């Protein structure tokens, strides 16, 4: 009996051993302890692939970084074989960043830049800047044609109204001059500037020099060019190294976007540009400037949210001196221009910047104005000039308004030159201002089709 039982057990063991040796490999299921590391590693790889897919052409800046340099290795850009532990550690080291804010900033910058403007780098990782879209010499007729397209709103406004006046009243007399006055004032040119133009028209009419409509158009062009041709010389951005360009303006005028476009322009000219995020009161402004900096290949110096803007600009100047940068472009706070504390902050920033530059004045200060605000832009100019030594104006959004005539009022009242005008969303749409081409494009007699429309 015992022998039979022993034989049965032995046969059972032999059968189990046989089944174990003859099983298929894919029938083996690992234990939980074996599966867990493999699963975690797979999750880590998947996370890395998702992060790389989110930003295929550049690393994503961290809001915790004080300087964001192009070509710098992002803590997110780990090798594909990184383990889950490394991934989780990197994620913990990165501060939380509002996904909606970054997506919005990247979308806005992408809409304002052409696809080929990712900054190329040398083997050493030094950004050499995007191609210069204005490098090729632009012919005068092409320049005028581009300006006409950008000024379509203004030309379809008061310029077309002027043309219709001449069509309705072929005779050049005092009543026609009065009608022209109404059109000019309602075009946001301003009462003072409109009166200056009309005085000249009346003088020419009394002298018998306004014999027909074409003569009136010539007179308007002459006066507009005289007003806009302020003798202020060229911008002083190459006399010292580093030079400092301060950009001022209220929120919403396109200040940060203008900085990004200027950085693209100057890097394309071969200058080493450093950006300073001086608008520390608005986190979105810092984030947007970082995105622009990555796109055009310029490092960004920033401080913590709400930090002293003057200290950020001071640090940027000192870094530029230490690392051999040619130009620092600094953003500034842009709260409502009617708030006195803002103006005091800007005065302090200008004094601090001057100290950082060894006591010399800031090289250039540009005020960005939104043309769609009309005469309010003229008033902003008054307020900012009380705080800053404004050396020039950037007039944005001319392509989206019928109030482009405000440019005449701004220059006539303040005798400050327009340096750049914005005629669209892309980098090349920020154009250096040329009074002759601008006047030709704006005051060219509309065609019959344009007037009919």
C-alpha cells in the first residue's frame, strides 16, 4: 500500500515536471514584483516621448530659471532611456507653470513669426539669429505698395472721404477747405495739426496755386511730409557696448511683441542681443518674452514675479557687460498711464539703468503706442514724456484701424520721430519708418474702384 502511494506521488511529480518543461514561453506570467519596474520604466519612456512631442524644436523654459539661454539643456530633455525615477525627480524640480498661459503665449508668438525663424546655432551652441527679411534692398515702389496694403484701413477711411469731397465739389473754394477740415479732425489727426494743414491750404488757395484736385493732393502730401520729417538723427545703438534700448508703453499696445520683433531684426544684423523682462508685475509678459527669446535666439534675464523692475534691468546690463553682448532690450511695466506710481517707477528705472551704464544716459527709449486708440495715444505721449526721455515712437496696429492719421498729430505736437510702424502680425511687418514712402502710400489718390467700395 505504501509502495503504491509512493509510486502515485512520483508519477504526479514527473507529470508536473514534464508540463513545466514543455510549456510555451509566452504562457509564463511574471510576478507582481517583476512587472512593476518594467511598467514604471515604460511609463517613464512614454512620459519622455510626450514631453518631446509637445515641443519638438526647442526646450521649454522653466519659470524658475533666472536666465533662459538658447541652446541650454532643458531639465525636461532627458534621454529616451531615462528611468521613471529620473522623470519624476525632474518633474518635482520644475515649478508649476500655467499650461494655458504658455499655450497662449506660444500661439501668439507663432502667429507673429514665420515658420523659418527658429534661430540657427553654431556648433558651440551660440545663437546666430534668424534670417533678416529686410536684408535685401527693397525698391521704393515695393515699399510704397507694402505700405498701401498695411494702411488699407486708413486709406479706406479719411483718405477716401477726402477723394469723395473732391469728386462732389470740383471747384476749389473756401467751402471745400471747411469740408476738408471736418474730415481731418474726425480722422484723429487732432485740431492743432488739422489747423496747421488747413492754414497752408488756404495760403496756397489765396495765392492761386490750388487750381485743381491734384494740386490739393500735392499740398496735403507736402505738409504731411514736413510734419513727419522730424530731424532727430539715427538711433544711438552702436556708440557703446552694451547699448541699452528701453521699451515703454501701457499694457495691450503690443510692447512685448515689438521687443521680440526688434530682437529678431538686430540679431539678423549680427548683434548679440540680451532681453530683460522688466515688466515684473505681469507674469504673462515675462512668459511671452521668454517664448520670443527662444524663437529669435536671445537669452532672457528675469526676476521673480513682482520683483523690482530696476534690479532686473541692472542685472541684465551687468550680464551684458560681462558676457560681451552688444545690445540689451528691456521691457518695462505697462500699467495704466494715469496711475502716478507707474511713472515714478519708470523714473527710478531710468536712473538705475543710467548708473549701471557707468553714469551715461540710456542709449534709446522708445514708446509703443496703439494707433487704434486715436487721440488717446497723443495723451499717453504727454504722460510718458514726463517720466522718461522718449527718443522715438513705435506706432503699432496701423493695419487694423482707420485712425492712422493720428501719426501726424503725435509727431506734430511732440516733435518726436516715429522709428517703427506695425503693419501686421509677422516679424517683417514691423517696418522702419520712412516719412517719404509713408506719405506717398497714405495720400495717394484713391482709384475709382476704391471709392466705390
